[in-house]
């Protein structure tokens, strides 16, 4: 989780990783921010364009089309390995995806199956469209795969993330198949090596004994949530709200109860179907138990 990189810092990070970067038109101010927030950001999402040709693909990703206005990503990665920046801010690339996947990206743990489309991904992810027909036959040149590796690693390095903050569209939104033609596990392995990380080892080693049931924070009472209260419980609550797509934080969440926490919890209450005074942003036991805040 992090504040999005400025346009200048994004450009510097990509070039610092050794990429050839092309700035397309007014990419620095081209976004969909009027439709909703961008950030906090949690990771990088990889797509394929289902198009051929660098310039035509860049134009489509910059402009979009009648049913999906641009930008359709932040950068287009061509077959020659060049990265064409087309947007900075909210972009129409991720759509709705699985909140459990988002939580795994935030926690940088193994990804669960994506079986829900209930969380706004355009807010939380950087997106790169890679020029490929996506038919399983169109080749992925070595230069392009290396550029995908470098672009994702550059952003992870800038935010202090690991390779586990990089996912494919097909791992986020049910029914999607992109990117098709290489596995995201193999790409994450390349990114891990570039970042200097250690191998993951088996994703799910067989347990020697049954895993204990998850343990959650009991409801501390409504009076706990008052201005000036500081507690690790509030941080843990905020992270769960973000994972549920209800975060309303500019920076955070943090340990001190603030109006941002209250706005985020109110969004969670509304998501559960509460309204009016029942969605005032002050936790109640029923909504708290459904949020499942892990023990701290």
C-alpha cells in the first residue's frame, strides 16, 4: 500500500531500471480521476492488448473507445521492449475483481482463486498493457518479456514491494485470460530475481498438523473509537477496510482513529446494507464481526 508515484518519479523509476521509455502526448495529466480516486496503490497488474502494432496499440490505450474511455492503462509495453506511457492516475484497466486477491496482494501472500468481482481495481493498481493478440500463438519476444519484468520491478523497487505485488488480470477478475502466453508465476520469479529476493519455495507446503483456526479481534466497544485513540487494532481494522475496497485514506491507515477511519468504516457499513444513522462510521458488533479484523 502506498501513495502513487508522481509522474516524474514513475518516469525516473522506469528509466532507472534501464527501460527505453516513450512519453505519449499529455500522459502526465491523462486520467479518469473525475470518476473516482487513484490510490492508495497496492500493486502492478499485467494485461495483453488483443491488438497488433505498436502505434495503433498505443493510440487505443491512450484514447480508449466509445464504451471504455481512455486511458486503458498507464503504460504500453511493445514487442521491441519499449514502454509507452499513456496515462497517470486512475485508468480503465483492472475493473472489478476479488477482494480476497487484493488482501493477498496487500499482505504479499499466495494468491487465492479469483471468484468474485466486488472490488474496484482501477483505484489500487498500476496497469501495463502488453502488445499481443492473446490467442496463445502470438509470440512474446525476449525483449518484451524483459521489459515487463523491468517495468514491474521498477515500481516494486520504488515502493519497497516484493514480486508478490505483481499480478495478471486473469488472477484478479473472473473470466479474464490475460496475459496469455506466459505464466505469471514465471514472471514473478524473474521479478523476484531482479529485486534480489529469495525463492518462494513450495507455495503450499503440506502441513504436519491441522492449521489453527484464524483468530480475530473481539469487538472493543463503540466507545473505543474516539478522536485521539491510538491502537494497533485501528491499523489492523484500516487494512481490512482497504482490502474490502472501503478505504478512504489519503495516507494510511495508521494507529490513530481519524475521520478517514470513520469514513472508511461508514463505507463498509453501507456495503453491508446499512444506511442512515446505522452507517455513521462508528463500529458496531455485528459489522465488526463480519469485518474479521485479525488479532494484533
